[in-house]
């Protein structure tokens, strides 16, 4: 049994195992999930200045909760997700925004024309796929010259245990090596939280370590990931509800409590990549 602090990533997967669409890797907006939602949404807010007046694509869009935010500032935005059922929900929810469209497809490849967009966003996505360098090359292909790729992914050095939805988690050095093999210009910053955020995650870590004591041999690292999906979802839900009761700041934390830094990167929660074609 195990637990892991993970942002509410939106997933495009080549379905290597059965995963319930409504799981802890999908956006979830109940009160107990507030810190995770704010951590995820910070990436979209930071991207706002990059997408203004541009043609953009959001890879791993799920129901478009962040994609529709970007569309408020863009000439056009297309969201891409592997699940046609999820895309159908996104189309219905956001049909009033005429500069916003959605496509389904497993990535890579990206179902867009070459040099068709000026900004590609992929937040909490790349850790879910096998061909990550292939994805980076696809982003490069669909970007216009001078286009920008914005990407976030968890920093593995802050991970407590295995996440069954993640194929690979990066260190900053790994990400730098892979992205610079595709893009000539790339900057990596770390997503950090203030004292309120870090206190919440310290309590999260203590909760997780109690669960990990039930697996002294580390068996959760060896079994097929599909075996861990149900316990992961159950324990993550239980943990977040418990932390909401224990931590009075849980519902008060907002995107304003997160920031990007270039210092002490190994101790930041997420990698925030900005690459230019």
C-alpha cells in the first residue's frame, strides 16, 4: 500500500493498463483537493502572458478546465486528450467559446499540422507517456518558428513513492538533457510553495510514510501499475480529506501561494520548462 503527492495531471495515454477515467489523475474540484488544483492551475496562469493573441494547443487537456482559461486570451486554442469521452464532455462544457476546439488522440503524434501553432502547453502530462522525446519532437514540429513550449512535470526528487499513473518522473538534469537535444533554447525553473503550501505537503509526507510502513519490502515498486490504481485512488482521497480537517490552511491556499524559482531546484515540487523553437 502506498500514497504519493501528485498534481491532478490530465492524461493522454496509450492504454497500457486499464484506468478509470475519473481517477486521481483527472481534475477534481472538491474542497479536499484544493491544494492540488491550485498547484496545477498556477501553470495555466503563468502561461497567460505567453499565449495572449496567439494560436495555441493544450496537450493533455482532460475536460478543458485549464484550456478554456487560456482561450480567454488567445486567437485560438485546441485541446488534445486521448479520451474521446472526455473530449465530448469538454466540447459540451465549453461550447460557448468559439475560439476553443478539442481533438482526441494518443500522443505522440500530436494531431495538428506542422508549424500550425505559436504556443504548446503540456501541464502534468509528459510523465504519463512512453515516448517522451518523440513527444518533444512532435511539439517542435507543430510549433511555428519562434514558438514556445511550456511544460510542467513533477520533480522526482520530491516524490515519496510510486505513482501508478506515471511512466517516468524527471530530475532537472534529465529534463535538461532531453529537451536540449530537441530545442536549442530552454529554461528550467522550479515550482515552489510558500510556508502554508510546504506545511501542507510536510503533513502529506507524514501521512504517506505511515502507509509505506505497511510495505516494508517496497513491493509497490515491483508489481504491475494496474494493480495499484484502486488503492492509489482510495488512499489519495482519504489522505486529502484527512488533511483538510487537520490543516486549516487547506481551503485558503491559492495560486498566489506558489511561485517559480531558479534556486534549490531539487527541493521544488515541479519542473517548469520554457523552450523556444
